[in-house]
C-alpha cells in the first residue's frame, strides 16, 4: 500500500467527490489557503453535471425567494441557512465571474446563454487548477484504514492518504454509472453516522398498461394536461404541465414535480391514485356540452377530435382507462376527460431517477455540516438528506452546501 502524508505548515484537505458540491468546496478551501486534493472514482469530474446539462443546463430559478425556498419541503429549515449564504442571485453572479452569461427562460428557469454545461465546467476547472487544486481520478474511496488514514482503490493499487480535514461529496443513489452509486452508505453507517434510506426522487412510476397501449404509445408525450391528487379532507393538489407515457408507466416534468408525494403515498398505501385532466383549460360544463352533441355516423374518436380537439394518445388513454359503456353517457365521459383516474403502482428504480432522497441526516451534523460522529469530516451535496424538484433547485443546494462545507472546514481548522 502506498501512503501520502501531509507535511509542512499548510493544511491539507481531501475532497472526495468531483461533482458540483465537491468542486465548490474545493474552490472555497483553495481561496482560504488550504492545500486541496479532489478524489473521484470516475475518469473525469462532473459527469452527472454534464449529462444533466445535455437538454439545457438549468442553473437555478428566478422566482421570488420565498417561493424558491418552499420547494424544499420538510427540510426547508435546514436548507435555508445554506441558501442564505449562496442564493440564486449569488449563484448567477458566480457563473458570470466564470465568463458565462445567463438568461431567464419563459418558465423562470435560469440557463447559460449557450444552454451548455461543458463550457462552464471547463472554465471552472481551469480556475481551480490555477488556484492549486489537485485532481486524482479513478480513486475510489474505501473508507479509513486501521491507522485512520483515508483509503482509496486506484489503478496502481490501494492508496492511503492523510489529511487535516475531509469533505465528502459523493452524491446520492441515482445514475450509478456516473458515480452516484451510494457505496458510501455502509462506510458511514459503520462509523455510526445517521443515514436516512436512499429513495428515488424526480422519478417515473409504474402503471398497468395493456399490451396494446404499451406497444403503440410508449414514448408519446401528453401535453397541456393537469394532474390532481386528493389529500384526504384538504383540497386536491393540482399541477399542470406535460409528461411522457413509458412502457412501464409515466415519467416527465409534471410527474417529477409530484414524485415525492406519490412515492410516499405508494410506500404507505401500496398505490397512488391520480386524476388526469386532459383539457385543463375547459370547464366540465363546456366539455359535457360538446360531448353531448350528436355524433351521427362518426366514431367516438372522430367525434372527440372534432368537438374537443382530443386525438392521438389522449383519446387512446381514454379508451385504456374508461369502461366502454361510459362512452355512451356524455356526462360520465366528460367527467373522465376532466378527471381520468390512473393508478400508479410503484416508483421506478432509484438508479433511473434524476435524483435521490434520503442520505446523511442533518441531525448528525453541526451547522458547518461537520459530522458529529467524525470530527473534521464534512458532507455536502446530494448525499445529504433532502430533496427538491427539477428546475434549478437541485444544483442550487449542491453548490450552496459545498460552499457551506468548505467554510465549515476553514472555521474548524482555524
């Protein structure tokens, strides 16, 4: 086993994980005069960051700050102090300082002007290297050895590293092929660090489609629809947007926005019932009046397309979920168009999810994100116990928590 030891007066910090949280921690630490080394199991850093940016790099959101904070649900009290130190405006200013311009889209989401993640990452890594940050790829963290040093599996064999402090930014449990494989969970559990079970977040769900519907409509988009979820005696939660039919069920932005509640309801009850409004801009009365108009010799598909503009996957979804007898009763059919019941049976596996919930509990850390069970070891990013919808909310907290962990290390070492 090879061993690297810290020597000299300059403090050494090991950052394990080269995603946004780890890189931000490294930036703060280097600016604070630390000798910083970033270790990652992958051949290069920021792999999930780059893949997430392929469809347009969503950096943060421009909505009112209180609305922004509301996206973090039960963990809002723990997330607010992090974002107060690095809010969406500060994030945009930081991106601009890297030489990357941004703009606000029609949805309020903030993007780089060229919509790409790679130029931002290149500029960031250049600045980090200029600041003296060292990068060590294909270094898989194995925990600590008997002497208390960090242990890594490398192409050259096992490596032991001594550091004055450690930042763990190892990601959650989604997209294992990009490095977020949750292999850190048992390593911390053995050290009595409290970890909430990792669960899929921003994920798809399974539904019992017929073979015909699955074969003909998997991959089709449902646009301009709304989903309502009943909440016992409270008014139904309702969101409008679009999603995709999959071979197994449903996924897409509208589903992701509701995924936390759906996942928890399935865990509690075994399934989750949602109601789809296929014409969210139409009243029930208007839909009923149009459905009731004489259709003559036309088929129901032709009638619905002529009178309501319903066609394609929307019409087929009605056929899939509505009893045939209801098509002869205008009120029942109109009610189905406005509130089509769909039962979701299970969340898709965590490795398919955009992000994960659960992780290192905030109760096991101090305000600087240092583990109470492991003094000098800090955690940041998606490996913490929080979740948020897509829309810039995930990256915002990854960066803010990385910054907080970096500052926590500086305070602790001083």
